[in-house]
C-alpha cells in the first residue's frame, strides 16, 4: 500500500518536472529559415566597393618599382612567369591575413577584392597560382629589391614638413637650453630638418630551442638514415650502428627530471662517439667502395661534420659558445643573437636594423649574423641627406650608438643625437635640468620604433618567421615592413580626407551663419 502511494507521488513529480512552461512572448520567438538552393543565391558583387580596404591599398603599392625589381631576376628567354603584381600582392595578402600559403590560395579564389588587388581582370573561382608557387615568389624578391620597394612606398611630401616630429612637438633644444641651429642658409647649406630614428631587433626563426645533446641526437639519426639509404641503394650489408642503444642513452637524459652537468657531459660524450663512427662508415663508402651521393646529401654531411667539430671543441674546452655556432641542422645559417631582453636573453633568427622617418621604416641591414648596428649609423644619416637633401635635426637612438666618434661626427654637422652627454656632468644645475628634460623627451619620441617592432611581431608575424630558407626569410621580413608602411599611408590618407571633410562642413556652416 505504502509502496503504491510513493510510486504515484514520484510519477506526479516527474510530470511536473518535465512539463513545458507556457511561452510569455518575450524573447522566445523562433523564426524558421529555409535553406536556399544554390541557384537562388544572389551574387552581390555587381560592382566593387571603392571604399574597400584592398581597393585603397592597391592604389598605394608601388607596382612599377616592384615590376622593375622583379624583372631583374629573369632572362629574356623561357616561359613567361607570373606578373610582379601577383607575386608581390600574394605576399602582402599572406602577411596582412597572417595565414599559410594554402589559405592564401583559398582566400584569393573566394574573394573578388583580393583578385582585384592582384590585378586580375575579372572574377574567377580558381586561383592563378598554387601554394608551392608562393615559395618561388619569395625567392624572386631579394633584400635589395625589398629595400627599393620600401623606399618607393614612403611618400616624399610628408617627410619635408617643418614639424615632422613623430608627435608634432616643437623643435628640440640643446643641452644649453638654446634651439639647435638648422644650418647656414646664407652660405648655401641646407638647414637641418626632420627626425631620424634607428634601432635593431631580432625576428626569431621557427626552430626549437637548441640544446647540445638534442642537436647531437638529431645529427646521429640523420647519419643513420643516410647509411641505410646508401646500403639499400647499392645492396650492401648494413654496418653495426647500435641505434637502439644510442636512442636509450639519449632518452635517459631527455626524460630525466633533473639533468646534472655530469649526466649531460656523459650523454654528449656518447653521442659524439656514435657520430664519429657513423661519419667513418660514410667516408669508407665513398673512399673504398666508390659510393656516389647526391648534392643535397653532400651538403648535409658538411653541416653534420661542422656540427661534430664544434661540439667536440666545446666538450673538450668546457664551453658553450663558439663563433658561427650551428643551432639548427635544417636551418644551419641561423645564429644566436644576444639581445639581453627580459623574456629572452638570446634569440635565434635574423637581425634587422631599420631607420624610421615620420613613422615609415627603411631597412638598413638584415643578416643572420650578430652584427653591430653602430656600423650602419653614418650610412643611415648620409642616406637621409641623399633622400631629402639635408641632414636630420635630431637622431634618436639608444645608448649603444653613442660613442665619441658618432657624437663628434654629429656635432660637426649640427645634428643633435639623443642621450646623456659623455664625461662629467656640468656644475650648472639649470643646464643639467634642461639636459634631463630633453633626454626624457627624446626617449618618449624614440618609443615609436619600439611600437613598430611590437606591431610587426604581433600583427604581421615577425615574432616567428615560418620561412625555412634565408632568402625567403628576408622576403617575409621585408614584406611585413612594407605592410606597415602601407598601413601608415592608408591611415594618413583617411586622416587627410577626414580633415578635408571637416573643413568643408565648417565652411558651409560659416556661410549659412553669414547668410
């Protein structure tokens, strides 16, 4: 009896629990949308919108300069290549959208604005190039061509303004509180105008953080693979490599939670022995049995031999640094770049030195070697004079550029170089106060280059270069800087148009008020 009553109560509770509440009519309406057929879909692009970003950007890219530099990479005979607008435009699309080569092909085949940007005459559902062709496009733009295109992307009229300070401030004063002399116009010399900013940064490559025992293990695996390929090709007996034992020796250290110096040296010593033996096998195949290898295999063996010699030298001398140290086998041209940053003291990639005028960047030098950017100081300043006909009024740099030679050179030409003066501070407190004030102002104005570096690494992929060849890596960095220059020009154009519209509105209001 009791069991029946409990069962009935449970049934009543379940009915109340799952009963639907009545609709109140507020925010509960559902509109059913039927799926349209493919034939019923209306294609909206009867005419392209002239206000689209890609349409505006197409008018700012120096296509004629790109065509001239692009044509230098070809001969007069052979099959005609893709136009320079397609080659350069595809790289700009890749950097702005931060996508892979495959996705560039997909976007171009789906977007008519991108096809217009590439110079296509009409819409097509097929992309005129493939993903593998993107690699060839990057090879056809060396650093010299990218530098020329960057120079052509900078407007000439904006750099000759009287107040071309990045923040629109008044001309600076020297350490004595007096305005800097802008040149002797009576003597025929051009007055110093403008502000030049210089700095360098590292664009990290897409490689793992290098560790000596991991590099040696990778080299050993490549040598064992090469030995197996040679023996299989010539039907020779496979020599004894002890690959399983070598693998266990590597994993004992790699998977250990605490790696002592003694254990690391022991693992390195064993891996060096395995590599020496494998290299001996391959040398014996070539010398004794007359084995012939491909050029790619020879190049790989040269890299592995150099790596073995470097690691052996560092092991015997108990050091971790060596000139031209190989940190990656596949990208053996990458070198450690000591930057001393808070997040990473050493970076691995290409070092690029740029100069900026009015927010537009130029490449002064780009290399995988850890060069000193002070060597490009005089070249950059003389380049400024060659472009604009006069020396800059100010040169904003960090303390690495300030030495007795650069300070004396700038003083002879009436150029103010940022930073504190060398030697003892002056006794006059007013001069010291003005000097510190000017130093703080210069630091604030120089931050524009740091912001450009951050924008390039955050928005244009300079924080990790995915290209795996030196030429293509340089092209990616140059195109990213080109995209930043074009974005700057686009913002400046929109600002001028907005100011023009605002002035017209004010004029119309003034006319109405007078009437």
